[in-house]
C-alpha cells in the first residue's frame, strides 16, 4: 500500500513537497564551517562581506551568491583575478546557477555547495 498521508495527498502538501525538492542547495562549506545560504551573500576580502576571504588574490567585493526564485546563482563582481566554478572562470556580471557539490574558487580559497 502506498505511503499516503493527508499532507502529501492534499494540494497544499504536494506544493510544499515540490518546494522542498526544488531547494537542492541549502548551505556552503568554507574553512570547514557550514554556512546557511540566505537570499544574498557577498564574498570578498573586505570585512563588510557576509563571507570574508582572507586571501590576497580575492578582491574587496569579489562575488556574490543570490537566490532567484528557487535556485542559487553565483555572480562575479568584476573581481581582479576572477571567480571560478568547478575550475572554469565565470564571466563577470553573469549569473551562473549553482548545484550541490559545485566548487567555487576565489584565489586559493575553495567554497563547496552543499
């Protein structure tokens, strides 16, 4: 017999299940710490960033991760040395969709999507 409850059988329950399934990426791992993703995360060398990267190759405001609808996207903020996703440099000012397991490289620092 199928595992059916009022929650997943109802239209609202099915909608909530779809939302939960679409939220694949929920955290970022940096320096062995798990960082919960929010609507917008700024990454760079300056202390006013959400994630501060202590690396001379990182720009003051290097890149950002932004939630758009149900997905997270990476955008380079015209950094000097570029932002790399899975070993490939992303174009400046373009949004690139992130997936679980993606590796973001800023200088010699790595951030892993969870």
